[in-house]
C-alpha cells in the first residue's frame, strides 16, 4: 500500500479530516500509531499504517 496524506485518506473514507483524526484517537488506533511514532501534525501516513487503517475501518483507498 502506498503512503497517503490524511486528507486523501479522509476523502476515500467519505469523512472530514477532523473525523478521521477522531478515529485515529481511539484506543486501538492509538496503539498502532505508537509503533510508528507519529505526531498529530504529521500529514503523510506511511503505507503500512494506511493499510492498517483501511482494514480496520473498511476503506477502499482507490
């Protein structure tokens, strides 16, 4: 899976970037984010994390 900007991923999910950020603050996703050492200001998400998010929330990134 390719790296994506948060705004691209939110658009693929059909939600606002703000809603995507709320999703990423859930306990399971916080645990996953901790492994990648991401900050809330980071705009581009690595491909491995995009895959985890898409599988968890059933998002088609294409």
